[in-house]
C-alpha cells in the first residue's frame, strides 16, 4: 500500500519542505511548511534575541506560504513589516521555488529573554510586493492586526486579496535554540458555501499550536490531514524550502552605481576602499577606490 502521507516532490520529510493539498470538494486549498532548518540558518546569520528569532521565523514562514502561487522562475515576492516596536521591522524576499532570504531591522533587543513577538513588533504595517514580470510590481499593504504575524497575514489575505484564510505560524524555542518551526495556510476558494466556513471555524477552534504537532513528530502533510479531517483530501504537490541569498559583488556594485555622483566621489576618496555587507546573509564585499571610480565613469558615460 502506498504511504498515505507521500507527497509528490518530497523526498525527505525530515528536512524543510512545503506541501499543498486540496480538500472539501476542492473548495479548500491548504498549504503547510516545515521551516526549522531555514530559521536556524537565519539565526546563524543574524544572531537574534528570542523574540526577534521567533518573529523573523514566523515572518519567513508566512511569506513562503504566501509565495506558493508564484509560477515563473523569475517571479519574486518581497514582504515588509514596518514595526513601531523595538524590532523596527523585517524584510523577506521569496523566489518562486521556495527559497527565501530575510533580515530584521534590529537583531538584538535589550532585556529580551522570553519570547514576546507582539511586544517586539507592536503596531505597524505589512506590505506585500509581487514582481511577476508585469510592467510594474503590484501588491498591497495593511495595518498590523496584532503583531503576532500569523493573524497579520490572515488579515492581509482577507483585506487585500479577498481570500478568507487561516494562517497559523510557530517557532518553538527551547533553551535559547530553535527546536521546531513551521506553519500552515488554509484558504477558501471561490464557490465555497457557509457550511465550509463553519466547518473550518470548528476545526480551528482549540486546534493546538502548529509546533506542538511538529514536536510530537507529525509532518506538515500529517498536520494538514489532522486539521482538515477530510477523507477525500488530496496532496497536490510538495517542494523543499530553504534560506538562500543570491548576493554577489556584481549585484552590490549595481547597488552602489545607483548612488549620486557626489556620494560616489566621497567613497572613492577613501584610499582604503570601502566594505559593504549584505543585509540578508552578512557576506562582505570590498571595493577599491579604483572600483568606485570605474562606477563614476560608467555613470557619466
Ligand atoms: Zn547575501
């Protein structure tokens, strides 16, 4: 007999991955992610205090779930939270193959010992910008609902994309280290009826935290099954997910080239050259004064 939890595209359920399922006569699309490894990777890059670690982990997971409907290899999605709280904000960029890169504005909050994501984020806005090869990127922005991130994505999907959704995100920290991370997004598709809404509300009420199930050894596919309780649920696809930065000296140089002439002249006047650092992965790139002068020349050409 085939494994009831085998999902096309997934070879190792003990590594980070995404799964998508369809249920309730096709009127529900459900996606789930295990993001433990990529959250640990982000922690290596950004050395965050507990609330920041949790906030960024939830934010990356929610952003990846949201990015699942991008199709073309060059599509990108940028999600930005501007926060009034001490975290300052977060940025996450996803490609169409479930790779993401992200950073918090402030990595370490003073006195941040136990997890308090809402306290770290407080109020602010959530913006989603999609670049899918149209003339202009498009997107939407909402005020943060609670700062807990999951509720904020739920609210964004309803207010900006008119899609009733349940988004649950979690990062479990034990002894200062990330033990599990993941989340799910369950959405009603056009044509659903009120009974489907009631059904999902009942399933959601009292459903434990997503990371509780990861901690109990359930895979994302199994968690979707537990949540939906629909014997006709079908797994549609799966894919590995990861933290991956695509920075390079060329890209950094292209960024520098957008500076004005006066700024570039000032940078070129430092005979030691300048060091730039990628905000997503901390990679450092050194530019000699001659490199900067070459950019100035190109700008004038
Ligand atoms: Zn980078």
